[in-house]
C-alpha cells in the first residue's frame, strides 16, 4: 500500500507535455562510429566530480568547477590545475560552478549555482553581478557562458524553479516544458536582459567568431538555437542544428570559427518512444530509478562548421575512457574533456 502511494505521489509531481522527436540520425557518413577517444589521458581532480566547463588563463593554467560527490551537487569548488597537472582549490564557491570565462581585465566570470553570475578578481574576491533576471526570477541553474569583445556577458539559465539535482534534471527532460532562458548582462549599466524566454534545458553557450550571433544548446530537444546579435535578423531566434544524435551539452569555438560540441550521452530509444505520451511519462517517472531509462556511458564529440554541418566526429562507444563529454575545450593542440559527474578531465591529442 505504501509503495503504491509513493508511486502515485511521484507521478503527481510532474506535469509532462507530449513531444514527438524526429527519427534519430544513424551513425553513418561523418557520424560513423570510431574509438578515437580511447587514447585520452586522465587528469585527476582530487576526488571531486563534475568539470562541466573548462577555461585557461594566459599562463596555461586550467580552471574547472567541481561538486562534492558523484550524485551530490550541494557543495563545490573552483579548481586550478597547473601545467604539470597538479590540482588545487582556487576558490571556495560552496557550490557547483558550471560556466567560466576570463574577461578582458583578467577577472574570472563564473556561474555559481548558489550565487549566480559572479566576478572573481586576482585576489580571489567574488563580486556578485546578477542573481536574477529583469522579472526577478532567480538563476538557480546558471549554465553556459561567453563574453563578447564589448564586455557583454551571455549566459543560459536552465531553470528558475529549482536547484539542480539528478531527479530534477530527469524531471525537466520528462516534462518538456520551457523554463529559464538565455540572458545578457551588460557591465556598463549592470542590467540583465532576457534574449530567449523559456528554453528546453538551455545549456552550453558560445559566440560566433564575428559575434553576429550566439549559439545555445537545448539538451532535451537535441538541438542548437541561434540568437542573432547583428544584421537583418537581429533579435530573432532560429534553429542552427536540429535532430542531433545525442543530448548536446557544452559548445566551444575553434580558431577557424568552427565549433566543438560535447554530449552528455547518445539518445535513448525508450525515452524517445514515451515522449509523445504524457501519461506514460508520469508512470515512468514514478518508477524506482533502476526501472527508468538510463543514461548510457557513451563519449561523443562533434566538430561542426559555421553552417551547422558535421565536419568530424570522435567517439568512445563503450564509455570506458570518457563516459560523457559534456565539456570540450581546445588548447595547444589538445582537447580537454569534462562532464557532469566524471571525476577527471580527459586530455585528447588532436591530429592523431
């Protein structure tokens, strides 16, 4: 009786909408499977987890945000990893920090899941820039971040309704309801402007090379949105890439203007099949975790062109070497790879 009541309660905690995913692409052509990511080296994080974003300073030191346990996102730090691979705590954020970028003054602009958008200066003092949008909604899961040459900070906020944990992440994906948004913070007037109202798990953010548009991954809809900042389409949003083969997460730019796109994992057939059926999604969400669709261990990184075409693909199909590739950043001939729950950063040599 108690178990049945528990299932009923869990089913009533979500209010899913129907959504019909497109038939997923096959792993053929430029998406032909390989095991290139099996050659990565691992950089340890001193028992921390979740390097969701990676950034480098002018001396080649690497920074990432981490959380306290594989499934515990309640506490975290910013780590600094020097060129020898030694990791140490750079800043005690007391929260997971998901997005980073250095501004033109050398301050580390970061997205803290407890504080919001912050600026950390050279003496490691944090200044709060913004913790809510212009309507007063809090940034509870601030995610991807990039900074334009004029100093404007573009960032996503996955949700203004709840802090992140694995169950809430599953709820967002099941419900298919837009929440959070894509925002811009202007350091000149200290104001936040919402560019896209409501996103489907808005995640990684990157500016184009000429800064005419900004891209944001939408994890649960398997796509990348483009918001135009310049030109005749200014202020409009369109789809840059659709029907991707997995759950897109982090995105970063290369010197040639193309992009690296990381994925949490590949698509799940069982999840795609229940998305059009809200009642069934309520039932599945109420089931014990071991009966729900699982995130497969599967490493996948795509190099995509400025036109949204796949140029190259890197895989670890067994997830043995890099079980997820949510963060991907190129630096000095290597890709540095992280993710939500992995306990290390993968280092992959390009042009192998």
